[in-house]
C-alpha cells in the first residue's frame, strides 16, 4: 500500500488537548510545534515490507513566501510511525504562509534560523538531502515535499523524487557503505561550464505547482545542473548489517532516494549515468562492487530496481576437529591429502575428502621435531621447520615411505617457515629478542648437502623499538618474495606490514600496510595500504592463480586483491567473520584455487573455505 505523509500545522490555540495527549511522551510539544502524521495515499512509494518512520533528530524545513524566510524544525522523540511533534530549532522567525511556500522532510541544515538553508542565486531554496543514510531492515529514508497554503491546512506530502533499489549479495564482513554518484557525462552541459549533476540537490527556481493537480504541476522538481567541481553522491551506511544478512541468499538491499533526473529529451527524466559501489571505511571500493548504468530513469514515487550485484562468496565449514596437538602450518601433498604440523612432536595427515586425520609414526625423541611449525611437501619427503627445542632449531626431513624423521640442518634462529621454490628450499628464521630474523636459501639443492645462504636479512630494517621479525613469505608472480613482518616488542610503525625482497641480498622494502597493529578482529582495517591494519601474527600466506594474496592473520583470513600495478596499489579485504576463527595459523589452496584450507590453532580444527 502506498502512503502519503501529512503534516498538520499547530499554532497557538489551534490544537485541542485531546490531540496533544496522543503525541509520544518523549516528544514534548512547544507552542509553535508542528505535528506530523502518516495517512493513506497513492503518492508515496510503497517499500516492500518496510515501515516509514519519523526518525529521532531529523530536521524538517518550512520555507515561507515572506522574503524567502525559513524555519527549521527538529523531531526529538523516539522513532515512531505515529503522530510526532516537530519543535522549532529557533525562536522569532516570522512565517507567512501562502503561494510558493513549502515544507521538506527529512532535511539537512547548515546553520540556524533564516540562514539555516542554502539558497540559489535568485534567492529560492536549494534543497540538500542528507549525505548519509543508515540502512536497517524495513526502513527507508526518502525526501518528501508539500505545498503550504495556510497554518490551518494540513500538508499533504508527496515524494520529491524516486528511489533506486540496489541489492548486493555476499557482502564482505567489513564493507560499510553503499555509494551512488552522478558523474560528469554530458558534453553539452560541460561546454556551458556546468560540471556535474547534483543528485543531492533537487530544487531549482522551477518548482511551481497548480492547485488543480493538488500541488505538483507539470514542472515536477528535478535535479538541476549547476557549475561545480567534483561529483555529488548519496551514501547509505550498512555498517550495522549482521553477518547473517550479509551472507543470506537475499543479500542486502538498500533504497537510495534520488531526485527525479534531468529532463534530457523533454519527456523522460533520466540520469545520463549513475555509478554505484560498495566501500570499506576508508572509501576504497569493495572489489567487484563497482557498476555503471547509463540513461537511468528515476520517476517520482516509484522504485527503480537495479540487477543484483553478486560478489565473490566464501563459504566456511569445519571439516576436522579434535586434533590432539596444537596445529600450526599446513601444506598440500595432493588435492585430497594435506599435512599439518602439530606441536609438540606431531605431524598430522589430513584426508579432506573423508574428513579424517592421522598422525605420523613416532620415531625417537632425539630425531623427532619438538616444535614443528612450517612444512612443505617435495616428492615423497616432507621438509619441516622446527621452531625451538632440545632437538635443534632447524630442518627435519620426513620420508613418507619409511616413516623416518632425520635432522638435516640446524642453527636457525626459531625456524618457522619452509618452502620449495624453483628447486631451492627457503627457510625463515623469525629471530628472537636479541636478533632480527633472516630468510635462508639452499640454492644448490637439498638441505644438509649444501650450506644455506642468506636470502633476506631483516636487520637491514631498523625498527624504533624491538627487532624486526619476518613471520611468513610467499613468491609473487615476478619471482620476488613477499614477507609479512612483525616485531619482537612494542608497536613500531616499520612493522605489521608486507615487505618485498626483489632478489637475494636485496634490502627489504615495505609495500603494503599502515604499520598499525590490530589487537583484535574489530581493529582489522580493510582498504588501501594507508588504511590497512594487520595483526601481529600473519603466520602463513599463499597466492591464488590470479596473483591475489591470502593471509592467515590470526583473527581472520585476509585477501589482498591485486591492483593495476601490483600488490602495492591493491585492496585488502577480510573474508571471514569473527567467531570460531580466533587464531588462524595456517592456510593452503588446493590446485584449482577453489578451496582454501585453514588451520585454527585455538580450536585445534581444520576448516575449508569454498570460493564461488
């Protein structure tokens, strides 16, 4: 059912006590208050399943025909669909109602009294809608306007414009805004020095009504092109959307109020172009969320639906739980068989099809890794980085045929990561409180048969406090090494970032991250490098087939989506919600990059993310 918004003007002595008693107790009425109610009509857009409500602290502006006077009213009661009293923000304004007087709701003001609202050059009111709209289930904030003839005549409100309906599916956990912009597109207007369409401003000097048509004549208010720099946007805040709503099949639908578009051909009101996007807190668009639409017709009191925008879906499920030791890193042997280190003294083999885990055979304490952390699979052997322990801070080999462990290299300072790349074995020694970490490479072949060389030395990166600790690494598409870095103490801005090591012996260079340490899930900030915040423990990373980097970042799985020039101008996004994944230590893809397997240290469980 479509509804009309009706304002009944109350002046001193013009309202009965009975009507005042029906107002909400939380909305005290002054002598000059205006009372607002809702009534049935065919002039208001019917939002499916929605309730139009008076919102606390919303403004209404009444414009008088008396020397372009303005009065601002504010509703201070609780959100309600019932009668609501709007009190004047200022005293002493003289309002003379008559032809060309009107009221606007909801409105944004920039001052008080007659100066509260901006004007056009001819002195007429310049309507400015609210910049940001808060989304929640079943509510829409859309602008309405009514002609004022006298203080005793109810104001019948009609939609000032129409509504753009946008639906996003698979909304990322930290996406917070939906933005609609009307960019500069019309060459003729540009030639006249008119730079942009102002979708936030809907009134021009042409706002005439005819009594026969109940207020609105043929000159329906439409957006006017003015000389301006920059584009104008309307933003909908979706920060409070729940995890269930973001992940639901229905997605998140927002209704964006828009003025009726510019009259381009004399009959239809259209926008030559509208751009829509979903963004993180810093304004960075969510990858895949930007869409453009041309010649969009917006009709007064109508909803204009746009096709749903479907983003990448990440479905998380638990496949193995109850591991008997604390799991850390993992590696793929085949697409059905993975290996996970378990501290102390364990390595688990995971059958991800049958969802089972078996532990490796125990050899002897003297030849068994006490604190196995990193692991990689090469042929029939596993190479294991042992972090600390009496059996040596170094590399172990596990022969899967004989089920025998052997120490093949020692002397690393807290070995935490190990990978094979182009026939060489790379070992990351995190370092300790007295020394920065290093990454070594066995360039000649098998550990134990050749001495390692230093590939990357993080003592070359000087932190303001503590030592620089490399935690994990992965090889980029150009063969350079990307390293996640933490610190032994404090929160130096040089750390909690991603670094690039171009070649053996090169000085590590920071490429991504603000240097802010996130202490919990809420503090993990998404967006561009200058805004992005990582935790202190990024403990395993892997690239997908498109060059995007996935990171086990303690509280969540993060994805650094590659930019036009590489990771440096990429976009960081969190792909898992807060909850069970409280300590993500490891991750690895299958060969198709459609499934990502996770190690959750705190729950001693293995998860699978399906990427659709």
